[in-house]
C-alpha cells in the first residue's frame, strides 16, 4: 500500500506531538496578532501567546463556533490581508448567511497535499482516471478533489455533479477508475448504470472516494455490491479546509486525520470538557498550519470517537470513527434521540426496500409524529396490495424493534423520492416552520 507522505503519516507519536506543539505556538501567535476577535477572546480569558507552549495548553483556549464565523461575516476572521487570499469558498448551510472561507497560496498547497494523501490512501496513483462528480463552485468538494488528483499526477475529469447520462457515458468512454462524489449520488449512479444496459465489464471503475454527508456501513456494502468497487469514506469541512481533513485507507477501519495540520479533540457537547481517549463526543479541530483562516478549537458538531492504535496500513495518524451524524441532525421524537443514519441502516437490511427515503417530522396535538416515506424495490412493487401491506408492517416492526420508536411507514413507488446530485436531504422537520 502506497503512502503519499511517509515522513508525517507514519511519524511516531512523540514526534507528531512535537510538531503539533511547535505549529500550535505559531498559529496562536498568528491569530493573536492578526485577528482582533481572537486577541479579545484570549485577553478576556487572561491569556497571551506566551501561555500556550504545548498541545497540552490547548484546553485553556476558548472554542470557536459557526455563529462566530457568521458574526464576523464575510472576512472578519481572516488572519492575512485580502491581497494574500487567492481563493474563496463558502458553504450555504440552512439559515441566513453562508460561511465564508479564504485560502492563501500556501493554504491551497496544504490542501493539495492532504488531498494527495487522501487519494493515495484510497489506492489511487498517476495511472488513474479520476471522475470528479462532486460539485465545482463555492462547495469545496469539486476543486478539493481536483487539486489532489492533479498533485498525484492522475488524469482528472472535472465533470462536476449532475447530468447522470453523461457521467455514465464518460465513465465508459474515458475509462474512469476512481469515482469521487457523495455516497447518495454514487448509489443513484449505480442504479442508473444498471438501467442504462451498460455492462459492468465495460467500465474500469475500481474505487470510490465518497463523503460530504453521513453514510452507514450498510450503505457502503450496497454501493460496493452494486458498483463492484471499493468504497472509501473521506471527511472534511469547509471551515477547516474542505475534503482532506481525514480519510480511510484500504483497511477501512476508521479515517486517518491529517493531524500534523488539523489537531482533533473530542468534547462533551454539553459540559464542553475534553473527553478521555476513545469516548464518543463532538469533534473539535484546531488548524496548525493554515494562514488565511486559522481556527482555534472549532466545534464541528460532528459526533465520533478517536482511535489511537497503529493501523494495519502502517500509518500512525490518529483515526476517527465513521461519522454517523451531527448533533444538529439528531431528531428528538417524543424524547427518543434518533439519527437519520439509524433509519438508513434498518432499511438496508431489507432487500425489498430501497435506501431512498424521507423522514417527515411534525407535531400534532402537542405530540411529535414521525413518518418515513420509502421506496419499494421495482420487483416487489408489482406485488399484490396485501403483500405490500405486510411488507409495510414488517418494516414498521423492524424499525420499532431496532430504534425503540413507532414510525409511521408509507411505501412509495420506485423513483418518487427526489434524487440528489450532491448532499442528500433526508429530513423535513415541520416543527421548525
Ligand atoms: O462537505 C467537504 C467535503 C467534500 C468532504 C467532499 C468530503 C468530500 P461542508 O460542505 O462544509 O464540507 O460540510 C461539512 O459535512 O461537518 C459533516 O457534517 C459532513 N461530512 C463531510 N464528510 C463527511 C463524511 C464538505 N465522510 C460537513 N461522513 C461536516 C459524514 C461528513 N459526514
């Protein structure tokens, strides 16, 4: 198994801590002297740069959140003059102003480096054809994969998201070997390929690098079976850099965090205390090398745990578990906590059902209600109404048994639920309207 940057990716733990401490000192100085917001926050806490000497001092510093970025919209947290910024990206989010991020030339080079690591850990190299079906534009997916692909010398196909029939045609004609897109779009493409009549043998696809949204192990299996490829999970967020924060290797046992650039902590989202190694909680990142938008203890809202054992691939970089939800995606239904990914996992256990679904939450007479609309497989949809009813009942029972929650199930015809070419939308919460 190839490793892009053996020096850092396989460094011993003492070495990595040393690098992190040194880079943290530089970052804290950078934000203290260049970003009034951070200087004020540190002064309020009675701290100066001299108080932060090693990674162990990090816990003294206050957290940064998405609302802090919004309050300083658009460029207020940048640590360099705009003349040094060579790229802007933004993520739209659900409410109000987008979150804006800026990169210096060095940041773009760091991003390409971590994306080169990501693609190499998925087994890609200069002989590959990478079909980048993540959206290009303000979203970081397209250009992130693009620069990483060029860095490893692969042939990059910047097709962007959507236009499914053209995706399939170019996949065949150009001989794409690596597919980069969201897992929900990968599944949509897999079904479209089956329907197009193109045989799997006509395609050279070998591996997929999928991320930007939560997806379960069952979903991975479904995509791997349908596309006959290895499906690799890649993670990142615009604020920290975009994709390239963490990625699985071919062992597929957790995502290696590029912790020489992004230092991870796990905190309890309620008490804000750092949790002991191995606990599940909210992931927090401090950037260690970023110039344009350095972030100190940025709360991602993503829930996961960290794995410090050495991986079979030889990399020593800490791994994060597959991230199955964000604290803000968690639904509370009649007091029961539920992540959409838990529902997805149950759906994928049943071959009669497709993992195309929508959860509709409402409140009727002060009581939360949850309805699941889900597609039935084409073959079963031809069945008698009585058979469909027993299928519906079976799914409802399975959901109740696994999740401890009564969910009203409505079966719908194949292809009714809107497909997504990027991040999928699984929940409509009418309580928020
Ligand atoms: O989604 C960056 C990205 C692009 C990652 C392409 C991977 C591939 P944002 O649009 O800022 O950036 O959204 C970041 O998406 O905080 C997570 O909640 C979620 N997310 C990203 N990757 C994963 C993943 C990009 N592999 C937010 N598993 C993050 C679960 C993910 N959730």
